[in-house]
């Protein structure tokens, strides 16, 4: 239960970060005619944030080994 | 330009394939080997979100607003982060209560009130009609383009009479298709595995079609996306698309679209159906949460390049940007690619229409028609299976015809995207009642009704009404000067709010009204028992999920119940379900037995899957004689059960604590035994150590006493030995006392700023005698300036002496060399004592700081020390917060090092 709570907290923080990154005013910083690697900088920014967001979500949700390990941690913390 | 018959044959073949897949999926499901029970099919089926709107409309929107198409896909991506705990909860609730549509879900949360279900159904139908019409428009437009497009200067033929309108036939075809797919039989769980399989397949097709068109346009028509972008940057018109300034409504609109699509991905009836009702396993949500956003990302990669290509190629001509995906390949004379793109669009449209109409028809049947029908005596006793199917088929046909009507009379005057957003805004009205409802117990039935109605009313007034006005149904004066000349009631600028675009404006007011009424009314409302029960069951679903909340105490026979279920689901189906129930509960035969409460609630759940929870309740109460358990009693059962769970949690907690305590006790006991053993060892070693010098003192004294004739020289020698041995004895006793003091922590420590330089000098001078006696060379390497540490001076001297005398012990007389080195670096003072003795084996390096540890195998003679020197040094250095260790390789001497933190004064100097 404790681990799933941590997972939820991480997901909520991720959502907030994503929402801020993909809205005004951060978005306005990239609203200009400029090419980086031949890609308009606005699109490069949005698609990069998008991919990173997906990556983070995959890591948070699919992390299995550590979650089983974490499940044992609270017990040992109590015993100390 | 493609011939009619080619397009038609290909389309029908494609639909045939879909039907085959659906058929196969159903067959496999019946055989118990589901093909959709994996997260990937689930993810692909969610992609029914990407409709013909995505397919054609994204390119169109991108061509006019640049990045403006993206929020529709960023919203679901962001929302997916919440799926794992919001969507999973909704799925769990729906599974526990057998809820089969969003209307059923909301109604069930708010006291199973049929009125709530009716409102939700009406909002859904009104909200989704535009969306369905949008799909019809997309398919018929793409069909016409594919058939007639010849050159960019070509102008689309105007729509003629109804009978020559392709959209009508598309609508009818889709109705047939949805009916064939979705209403083949009435199923208790309202799940359609075959359809999900077909939808997943369609999602693959549309992704590939989009990708093929994108790659063709980017890499064959142009020399890659960067060339396209480069061309676009040259044109002042096109370079605007790289910025957000072209977005109508600006950043507020961007925000609204993100918000709307966040809500739409969960609460559009078809998304709810796919995500919740068709979900096989909650665990699939985990993978879908990141895989679905990846799908969205992939399908959007080529949108901008395609729209730029269209804008560059068709510069100066009026080609509808919504059709670029078809017209660009056609322009390059690639009819095969255009045909494939058309199939992709057809996939997108049929997928959406099938799922949406099935979801809506279920709602219309279960939440709108059945409650009314069941009140009519005539229907209460009949086999209703055919009636149910007829209602559903009729409503599918009705929805599609209404959609067509909307398209015919209103849709023409709008772009694809705007129509879609109107639907999104309607679906968002469900968000507060669900999201607040599953987390806030006090959200009440009256609050939900008020919120839904208020939000819906605002939506109609600010979005639907203006669309009637724009298409000429009512006077447009309402848009300019408000109804009856009330300027402050203008639909697009309610109360004079004129800073937003129409969608943002409508979303703001409708959400304000919706949430405001829901929360406001709930705060001042008194919930009745039924409301409280349902609210508790929903909010605490993860706690109460397994608790049986049967609500029937009356009696009925099994056969009566079975007949009732059979009337809605067919005789075979009912037989099978009851047999399964008997097998599961180890009941030999169910015939002519009194049905127990469990069986009654089982039948109710089965029925609620087929006809909705409200109607199921009515039907069950018609056969169960006797009293229904009062809701208060159910609440009590619930409370007791949750108390029991609470107790068992607490007991578990206690036993875990006990286990921990036992573990700790065991460890402490072990440690005590170890200490006891150490103490014995200590005593025996100390006595042994004391006895050796004592023995020699005694024996030499006896020699002196018994032999008075010994000459002076001998006598002198023996006396020397006696003195030396007594010195050793004194030293040993001193050390033992010292050690005992340090160990018992009763030693008194002083703490001054001590100059290590002087410490070493003093230690060296007091031990120099020993070096001379053994003829061992001592070298001192110290810096000129003083190095200060905070320490007990005498103890530090003791440490250095210990280390030095230790070094002497292990050096060969004559060739021995000992170096003592002092240095300071990085806030630490470092003292090294190096010898060139035999060195210490790595295994022993850890042990030498332990009590009475004496190096083995080096010297067979009597031990050369108490074995306490290094231990005491170790304790002293540790007490000062420093570090002591040894570095050595056998045969190359040993280096003892200790480090202490510098005081500030020496650091600055």
C-alpha cells in the first residue's frame, strides 16, 4: 500500500510538471520562427516534453523489481 | 480520380475483414480463449479516441493554426498519468456493481436514481450527435474527394438532394454495421470482445495509413521533412505556423483544449465504454497509461509536414485543408496511397461510430426506455429479449439518422474541429459528478442533478444555440445583441465576458455552473440512507469491494428467478449462468429450491448488466416476495464488515509488532552471550598476560634469595630483568585500567586545540630510548607550521607512542626503519607511522584493532605486548571522531594511519 501511494504521488507530480511545461507561459518561450536540427523549435520542444513524459510514466509504472523491494522496507524501518 | 466501383469494392472488402475479425474474437471469447485479454489490444482499442477528426481534421487545423491541433492529444497524455489511480478505481467500481455505461455509473453513484441516468443519457445523446455527424461528414467528403479530385483548381460538387447524398448511405451502412456488430445478443456483462478486436485492428490500420501517407509526402514528394520546413520558413505566411500566435483564442484556448481533451479521454461515452466496460483486467491500465500516449505521439508526427506540404503545393488554390491527406497523394497521382488513406479514415470513422452508437444505444435502452416500459403491465410478464434488441437496434439507427440530420442542416457550416469540440464540452459535464462523486462521500443526488442540468443548460445556450443561429435556423441577431435585446445575455459573451473564444467561454461558464451547483447543493443537502450507502460503496470501493451487500431478505424460488433472467437474456444464457453459479458455490441442483439472498443478488447483477441497475432492481422486486432489507440494515452490515476488516488489520499490525519485538529480543540475547564470552576471554587473557611477567619476577627473585653467592654482575642482570618485568607489569595494568575506563565511558576527556607537531615531538622523545635499544632508525617528516586539532593531548601522545612501539616490535633490530609523517589536507590532519617489518596479512588487517589480538605466525616467542595498545588507540581516535586504519602488504612493512578533523584556526593559517 505504501509503495502504491508513493507511485500515485509520483504520477501526480508528473502530471503537474507536464501540465506546466505544456502551457502558458513556458510554451510562449518557444513560440518563435527558429529551426533547431531543421525542426521548428516549438514542435521540437513539445514533442521532446511529450516523449520524456511518456518515458517517465513508463518508468514509474513498470518498475517492478524495486517496488517489491520497497514493500519490505517499511517493516525494517519500524523495527529500528 | 478513382471509379465508384473500385472505392466501393475496397470499402466493402475492408468492412468484411473487420466483421471477420469481430466474429473470430467473439468465437474465441466464447471458447474462453480471449484474444483481447492483453494490454496491447486494450491500448489499441483506446485509440478509438482518434477518429476521422484526427485523421483529416488535425491536418486541416494544423494548416490554419499551426500547433493548434496538439492540445487534443496532449490532454489525454497528461490525463493518462492519473489513470492508474482514477481509472482503476472507476473500473473496480463498475466491475463490482456490474455497471455497463456512463449513465448507469453516475445513476448508481447517486442513489440509483433513474432520473440521474435519464439526464446523463440525454446529455450524451445531445452531445455526441454532432460528433457522429462529423464522422459522416468526413467519410462522405473523403469519398467524394477520392472520386472526383482531378486538379487543385477543381471545385467540389455541391451536395444535391438527400437521395444523391453519399453521407446518407454512409450513415445507413454504418447503422447496419453497428447493429450487426453490437446487438447480436444481449449479454450480461455488455462486453463485446469481437468489437474490441476489430477496433484494435482499425487502430493499427489508421496508424499505418497515416504513417504511409506521411512518409510518402515527406520523403518522395519532398526531400525530407527538413526541406519542407525550410521551404515553409521562407514564406511569411507559412512561417507563422511555427508560432502560437495563429491560435484563435490564444493560450486560454490552448489551456481549454488541453482540459477538455483530458476530460474527454475518460468521459466521452465511447471512451468510458472502451476504457471501463470493455476492460478485461485492471492491470492492463498500467501498460496502456504510457503506451496509448505513445500511439498519440506517433500518429501526430507527420501532421505538420503534411499540412505544410499541402499549403506549399496548393498555394493560390482553394483546396480544403481537411482533405490534404487525400488530395496531396492524388495530386502526385498516387491513387493507391490515396485509397489506403481513405481506408484509414474509414477505420477511424467506423470505429468511433460503432462504439459510440453501441454505448449510446445501451444507455437509451437501459436508462431511458426500460424504466418506462417496465412500468407498463403488458411488458412486465413478457419475454423481453426481442424487445430489448429491437430498442437497441432502433436507437442505433435513430442516432445515426439524427447524426445525418445534424450534418445535413448544421454541420456544413462548421469545420471538423469545432464540431468535435462541442461534443467534448458536453462530455466534460460528466467529469465533476464522477470525479467528485468517487472521492467525496457527501456529493448528493440533488447536487448531481442540479450540477448536470446547470452545466448542460449553459452548454446548450453557449454552444448549441449559436450553432443553430449560424446555420440559419434561428435569427443570428441573438449572437449580436442577445435574446430580446438583452445585451448581457449574448451566447458568446455571457454577462459581457468577451476575452475568450466561444469554446473557452462555454467551458468556463458551464464548468462553473456544474461544479458550483454540485458542490453548493451537496453542502446544504441531507442525504438519505440509500444515497449514503451508494456513496460509501463507491468512495471506499477498495475497502468494501469484497463485502457482500445483499439487500434482499424476501423469498422466491430458483425457477422464478431463472425465468426472470431468461426473459431478458434468453433461456440458454440464463441456464448457463445459473449452472455456473451452482458449480461455483458447490450446489448440486438449483431446481425448485428456495433462492437464498446470494442467488437473488447474483440474478440482480446479471440483470443489471443487461438492462441497467435501476430496472434490474424493479424487476427483482417484482418476483421476490417479502420485505426488502432496509437500507439502514445494509449500512449496518457494511459498518460491521468494515469494522471487522479494521480489527483484523489491527491484529495483523499487532502480530507484526510482536514478531519484530521477538526478533529484537533474540538479537539482544545473542549480543549478550557474545559479550559474556568476550568478557571471559578478556579475563583469561589478562590473567595470562599478568602471569608471564609475574612468574619471571618471582623466579628471578627466588634465584637471588636462594643464591647469596651470586656475583655482582649476575645479580645486577637479574635485578634488571626483575625491574623490566615489573615495568611491563605496571604498563599492562595501566593499559587494562585505561581500557576499562574508555570502555565503560567513565574516562575523562579534555578537549583543547592541540598542535600535532608538538604531540609527535613529545611522543618521539619519550620513546626514543626504545628505538636506541633496538637500534632501529626513526625518521620524522613533519611540516614547519603547526597543525591544530581539537583533542585530548595526552591521549593523542599515547596513540602515537602506541603506534611507534608497535612498529618497533615488528622491526628487525639493526635494519629496522620507522617513519612518522604528519600532513594536512582537505580539512583533515593525517599521521602515518610506517615500518619495514614483515607486514600484515590482509585477513588480519581488520582484526588487529580488536582486543588482545596478537599477530600469529610471525614470532613464536612470548607476546610482545598486551594486545591492547592498538585497541586503545582505535577507541581514542574514534572518540575524537577520526579514523584509524592500516595499509599493508605482507613482506613490505605496514603503515598505520589516523586522520583527525582540523580546527578552523589551523585551516585558515
